[in-house]
C-alpha cells in the first residue's frame, strides 16, 4: 500500500545523489529549508505537486507521474 510513497522517496534520494547535492544545496536551489528536503526523504511529509515540480526543476530533471489502475 505504501509502494508509491517509497518509490517517490527512493527516486528523490537517488536523483539528489546523482547530482551530488546535499539537502542544504538542494533546498537553496529550491528556495526552501533543508528540513523540508529531509522530511520528504524520511517519509514524514506529503509534498504537493508544486513542490515536487520545483524539486525536479532544481535537479534539472523531469517529474513523471504514472497512475496505475488495479
């Protein structure tokens, strides 16, 4: 049931590592606080679509959302 959340968290962490960014660096590029990045990566936040779009832009990557039907 939590698979989509874990997939999002893993994708954010992997993208940040590939770009060589710290929480602080990424937060600065997004115009947010380091704690916001930390909360997302730890699963303690429910980010908005707007926030995820900014996150993708800050890492110069694209945001792709797939809806799966069951």
